[in-house]
C-alpha cells in the first residue's frame, strides 16, 4: 500500500450535488425548484403559513398563565441533608444556613432561596435556617430534636 493508493471505502463518501450548472448535470436551468412561484425564489420563509387560512397554532386555544415575577427555589430533601451530614460534608453541631448548603455542594446555587422538603429520613439534630420549608419537613426536623427556621413569610405552602 502506497500513499497514492489510499482510497475511502466505496459508498463512504458522496459527491456534493452541484445545482444550476447546466443541462448536463441534470440539475440545470431551474435547479430542482420547479417553475415559478414563491418557493422557487430566494428568501422564502413560509413555515406555518397556510395559504391565508388561519394557521393551526393560532386556531388552538391558549391555556395557562406564566407568572412573570415567580420565585424559583433550589429544592433540597431532608434525606439528602442527612446523607451529607453522615458523609461529613455538613456539620450537624453548627448551624446550617443556605451558604453552608452551597459550600457543601448539596445545592449548586441559591436562586431565590432554598426550600427544604420532607422526602427521606432525618436522624441528626439539625439547626437549619432556610428561605422556605414544607410543614412536614419542619415537623420531621423537630421530631429528630432539631430546629428549622424559615427566614421569609413563605413558610409552608
């Protein structure tokens, strides 16, 4: 095998279709666009246009509402907090606030605050201070002998 004998596998490469290069190419004159009409011209943008009929996306009913000033909370489950305490990434003896949760790697970023949910079991005496918490999460922490303080008025929804 020499360098000049190198070839790609048959069928591995396909030659580019050269449009509008004369009748011999089979794609000459109109270049495969048919005759006249909007689609034969350049700069056509008719996606979703239905020939003047009301397009489907406009005929369908609009549903729901997106609150423009809604708050996005970083959600943490109690089971995960317990797991991080067991692994030694969080110190259960000291107060755990939102900065400590971010520093431990449990939460990537605070967003509009951190909200604690009651999924999982908690056995350590935790002293948590967060933006939000569910009622069942507060009960579970207090049952384990700890305290969960919610900093804003958004205590339990």
